[in-house]
C-alpha cells in the first residue's frame, strides 16, 4: 500500500458510507500515483472549502486540516484500480457506497417569530388565518428577495414595522376597535400596509375599496401606468402583463375591486383582463395601503409547485417572470418606502446577477467532451456543474457507459474547478411515473431498464437518486478526490412529485430540474412536497431557463440567450443555462460567446457553487438595524449559521461608506448600493457600521 498515514486518516474521515477508500485497501488492487490524481486531489480540497457548509458530513475544517497537515507530497493517496466489466449488458464490479437514507425529514415550516426577534425594519407579516402555515406564500416571496421579516398573529405587533403585510384575508374578529384605531394612526403616520382584499369594513375603508366581485373569469393582470411607475423592477412587457392561466372551466380565485367613491387619493395599480381593479393604492396621510385582489398561494406557491394551470408563455429559452413579478412588487415597495431598509442581495459578492452554468453528461463521449468544456470555462475564469448520468445497464436507450474509466474523468472535472451532480441512473422519460421505492435500492441489484421511450422497468425514484450517488462518490474517492453529491437534475427535466422529500432523505441540497415554464420563476425557491400539502423541504430548486437542444442551434441564438440573462439580471435573478457536451465545436463557441458577452456585473458559476451561496444566504439573518441621524451612521447585525461566501446586503443609495469592520466593502450601483461581506465562518455574527449622506 502506498498511502501516507496522515492521508489515510483524511481518507477515512472523508469517505462516505461503507465504501472502503483507496487507503483502506482490502482485496482491491492498487497502483502507483499518477499525475492526474495528484491534481485532482488538490483541486478538490479547494472546491470543498468553497462550497460545503460546515454542517455537512465533510467539514471545510476537516478538509483544511487534512490538506495542511499532510504537506505537499502527502496528498498522494493511491488511486484505486477497479476491476469492472460489461457482463450480460451490465457493468459490474464498480465501487459503490451505501448512501444513508435518513428518516423522513421534517423541515421546520413557517412559524411565528418570537417578539424578542422583531425589529422595525423587518416586514411585519400578520397571519390572519388560524393556520400559521398560511403565511408560507408570503415567506416564499420575502425569503428569496432577502427581505427581513417577522411573522405574528398580533395586529399591534405587525404595525411596529415600517411595512406590514396582512395575509390571508381578515375577518371581523381579526381586529378589535383599538387595533383598528392604531392601524389607522400607523398608516397616517407613514406606515405601509399590503393586504389581500377582505370583507372587513374598516379595512376596505382604509384601502379605499368599496366592494369586490369574487371569481370572475380572469386570465391575467396588467399594470396600469401608475403601476409601471410604482414598480420600477417591472419594466419589461413580460413583467407588466402577468398571466394567471386557466380556461373557461378552471381559473383562479380573484377579487375584482370597486373603488370607494368616498375615498380620495385612490389609484388603480393593476387591472384584470376585464379592466376591473386587481391592485388598489390608497394614500392615507403620510402612509399608503395596497389591496391585492389575488391570492399569493395561487400566483406564487401554485406556480412553484408546477401547477400553474397553463399560465406560462413557453417552456424554456424565454424570459418568464410571472412568479417573480409578485416578489418584485413587494421588494420595490420595501426599497421605496422603508427608510434604511436592508435586504440580502440575490447575487453573490456584489454582482448584479448570475449565470448558472451546467452540463448534462448523457452518453459516453460526453465525458471527454466535458473535460474540454471545463477547460474552456477555466480559461474564462468561470466554472460549471456537470450532471452525470451513471448508466451501467444496456437497454433500448444506449449501451452502458458508466465504466471504471469515468472515475479519472470526473476527478479531472473536479480538479479543474467543476462540480459534480447526479443525472440519474436510467435517464428515463417517464421518471414521473416511477414508484417512490423504499430506499434499499443498491448497485448492482438495482437495474433499471428502458424498454422504450414510454416504459422503464425495475426503476424507482429512490433508486435513481440513491444509486447514482452511491457510484459517483466512490468513483471520486477512488481517485483520491473525496466528494459528496449534493446536486441533482433528472434526465429530460422529468419531475417526480415526491422528489423534494426523497432528495432530502438522501442528503441532496440542490435540484435543477424544473424548466422555467413549469414554475414561471427564475429565482431559486424552497422545493415543496406536492399540492395540497406543499410542505417546505430543505432542498432548493434552481429552475432551468436556457438550454441547447431546441432549434435553432445555440450558437445562432446567443443574442436571445443574453437578452434573457440581461432581463433576469435587471431583477438580480440568476439564469440557469444547460449545455449538453455531446458536441464540442459550435456548442463550445456558443458557450464562450455567452460568457464573454455577459451584461456588465453578471458573473457565471456552476449551479452548485451558486447553490452553496443561496443556501447560506437563506439561513442568514439580519437581526438588528438601527440608525443615528446625529452621527449619520447605520448599524446592522448579520448572523450566519452556515459558512458563507459572497453574502451581499443591499442598502439605500444614501449609504456612502463602511466604517467597520475591516473586510466589508461598499459597491455602488444604480438601484441601490451593495455591502459585500468577507467570507464568514459558520456561526459568525458580524456587526456592520455604515455611514450615510
Ligand atoms: Zn440528460
């Protein structure tokens, strides 16, 4: 055995499941180190440090220690020689691990925020339903926008904040006379209320609305001229007309409002397709009230769940912000009305937006080609996530190609800065019909077989997720490149309704399977169990917006692709691009042209790298914000439970300097300034003092 003792410890610490790493030997034969492996190993340490938060099984600290202690010549763990072969159409003898199947995970759902954790610059979310989880749709707008919020069932607590959202609709018992009086004073004094239409007379009066007609047949919402002025983020036609979907038989609940003739200073912000008011603004004293005639559970959660009742304007390769628009409305109101409001920016390290690069490796030749794409990307200073189809069963689709030679190729991709995700075992066009399975699926007994495009036998959802991971990580460990597969994309962007909770049980964190036309969103969101439960999971979805397979060829629509990236970047939203490395040539040229042509301030990176940023950002909290007009200083505190890189806080354009701490920088922009934080360790709390004009 050629292993150094210290590296042996690292191998044991980092190997997953029951797989015996190269240093563990057993009956496996070993060969001497080659140069590839050394490069792979060093590269992976860097990648692990950058992207794996510290609550992961492999901690950055452990990784660091291994690399530092071992010294430059001791990173030479010995690559595994695998004796695998194609037998009866199946590749047998591959190393595999036993991927842990957690019990069903109960991700914390939306809950009341303890009063001690409230502060004025949060959005006060007043949940008006007996079920606190009904605030979920509001959280699914505020959390992606990075807006701090506190959820309460107390009207009085809700209006301790500069901006309040009331949801769902109020009933007569929601507010007593005292609360209504305080509410009126709050708005007159400059408060902002955003609420769903309800039949409570005092709220209608406050909103400048007389009545509404429920459930007329509506298929879209259009901003009026006043709406376009109010929501500067919604500056494109696709954002100013928001489709609601449906047909004469099935359509969403809406409340078409009539203005209160007694009210002054009312303005219709948006109308339904019959011209009736969909959003009404009512200025009251120094404050303002917005009443919405839609239910955000329909126009946000339903879309994210993939049940948009045909609201989409296309499937993929288009700018489709129908879900995002509702979030951007709240963000624009917050930015305009909350003095010194702060929120976590949606792109890392002060960038304006992001292009998420990804490749799906769907046949044997794709592996070599992928290395060329990785090198192209490294030369451009960017990286990508490579989704690996671990096909080891020959069937009607293809000959098995996930042989032992793939290990070195995957290690090379990692070493060059790429990240590796799973792209299933079978790549079946009918994944959505698979039984869930029981989590015991394991290589090589699990043998999914595509009989035809319409039939796959022997496959389960658990099998596709678990067995692919059980092959990828040992293949990399065998090349001295410890790895945990965290990211998934199904073949053909096939979505199984039980995928989020099943991914969660297998340790996946990021999914990039939904086409933008299925969810009408470019912002990542927390994947949910299927309707009607719609429970949040810990898995984040990164919708796929651009791809390379539909006509015309990608190199002939670079400008169109960049236009979508630009439209999203204007909102701070990422755009995910999928390029299959089945062909080099024009696809390489297209990818280079897209990366080199990115709009100013847009950075490209892999789905997994962005995922790590997004996950840490989601867990981070802005916990205190205060300002002092005598010293012109703004103080805020951020706590991050996970190690975080690139966290960026959007602040008012008036903020002009960073007073402390060192390492925090200010980037000025046209629609606000960005405070860029240094890399933060898990559990870090940072108090930031800013100066303003
Ligand atoms: Zn594929």
